[in-house]
């Protein structure tokens, strides 16, 4: 089976984009990006690719690929009666490589005839050791005899080990869809979809009342992505607010300048200022993610209106209602994050003021202690000087007493018998 947009170069499958503009069809840049980032983005031996095939009869087949042969047979099993094809590329962790080789990924891109801008989102994934390139989100679209669009959404997901904010992690989702209005076939590529998203898609496709509408207008599936990725924001914002409130209480009720014991007091340290600074960084990052999500909603709304105007889809009024609800809720979250960020920045300023005051207070106490020590040393020196003077007077008095004893001794000798004096002199000679 020939795959449009794929050819073999040097024994390797390489995808290229068939497009009619430099922006959407920059073939060389597209090829070089894949080659340059292949070590970061793709696994070399571990494969875990999932696919959903929807037949014209409405049957949904789930396929799991774990090796190269399985990938080859997957493309062979995609028959002419396959109306919708979904590819799920997974990562073992949020900062891990895709569990698919570069060659298989290139075949998927070629099969879906993906336009080049989608590679901007692919670069945001892959092996990482720290947070990087996680704020790249947005919406790109193109309309011809069908339509193409791709979107990137970041969202919070609960389930990581730990408590509080450490139990949450930012997940990225990139979606590409190509739809042909003549054949009513669509090709979907989802990068790192969560289990909730995959389960929701399966339920969506297996519902016979929805499947017909989906074949006529696949844009309705995007409302599912909006719904799933928005659900956790409120819970996560509440966790952030709880963490901020605890740090605020430490600063607001800490003892500053009051020497009397207080019933409620919190120790404030430099570590607390580091904690609130990390919280500020999270809030700033979340604010950027929400802004990007609103851009996706705006792009989706414009795309639906253009499709409806051209008569190629997007005409279901519920589509605009869904995106308006999503945008309204995200704007509410944006306001909550902005308020929390303002509180956090005020709390950080208060922490620095408390630490500066306590530093000045400690310097004053040390200076006062040194002054008191100096006074004590002066008192001790004066006391030592007085003691030395007293000892000198005692020594002088002892010397006078010694001279008086000698005089009395000689006087006493004058009154002793001559014979006793002679014996004493002889003993003195001996």
C-alpha cells in the first residue's frame, strides 16, 4: 500500500508534507527537525503505539502496536472503508521519549499528510531533565477542499505521588486532524493523550447517535478535549490557594517587634520566602498556560465560523456554545490565578520585610550585647586596678613591719645575758 507523503531515503522512511505554501509545506525544515531531534523525541527500541480504526459501518477497532512488524501491518489493515483513523503516541512519563521510533512516526505523519507547523508542537515533547518549552501552545488551521487544524493544550493532572501541589503535574496534549469533506474521512494524531481522553474518545465513537454527526463534522470532537482538559483546573487552583494561605498566615501572624509572648505565632525563615517564590513561579506558569488555552479556544471559534461560512462544517450551534463555556470557565480561572499571584507577590514582599526587620533587630541586639560586655569589661578592669593598689599597700605595710621586727630584735639582744649572746654568736658562726 502506498502511503502519500512518505518515501524511503537511504533505507529510512521519511515523511514530507504536500502543501501549497512555504509556511505549511516547508519540506526541508520539516525533515531536518525530525532528524536533529530524533534522539530526544523518539525511542530506539521500545514501541507502544495505539490506534483506533472506525469503519464505514460504524465499527470501532482498537489496535495496539509493540514492534515494527505490527506497525507495518497496521497500515496494511487500513482499508478503503476506514473512515476515521486515530493514532495515539505515548510517553512513559511527561518528560520521556515517545514510545515509537522515528521511522514509524514519520510514516504516521506521512499517512496523515501533516502540515509542517505541527512539528512546532512535537518539539515541545521528548526527553527532559527540567521544565523547558512547556508554554508552547496555540492553534493553527487551514481550509481547502477539506480542513486541517492542530492545537496544543497544557493542563493539570492529578495522580502523581505526594501531597498538596506536588501531587499535580502539567501535561501537554497536541492534536492534529485532517478532514476531507468529499470523502468524509478524517485522520487524527494525538500526542500524549491521557487515559481519560482516550476513554472519552472511545465512548464518543461507539455512540451511534454521535458517530453520524461526527462523520459530517469532526469539529464536535474538539469540545471533548476542551471538557476533559478543563475539569481539573478548579481543584488545582484550590490546592494552590491552600498552599498560599498557609504561607500567608506565617507572615501575617508572625511576631515582629513585640516582646510579649503571643498565643498564635509562626516562625518565619528564609526557607518560607523560597517556598512562596516557587509558588509565584507556578502561578506565572499557570497564567501563561491559561492564556494559551484561551488562544486555542479563540482559534477554534474562528475556524468553526469560517467552516460554517464556506459550508464545509462547523455549523452546529452547540460547537460555539461549548467553546464559549470553555472560554468563560478559563477566564474565571485566569482571574483566580491573577488574584493568587497578586497575593503571593504581596506575601513575598512581606516576608522580605519581616526578614529585613528581624535582621536589623538582631544587629541591634548584638550591638547592645557588645556594649554591655564593654561596660562590664571596664568595671572588671577598674576592680582589678583597685585590687592591685590594695595589694601594693599591703606589700608596703609588710615591708615596714619587717624593718620594725629587726629593730626590736636588736634591742632585745642588748638586754640578754653576755653568756647567752656568746653562745648565740657561736651557733650563728657554725
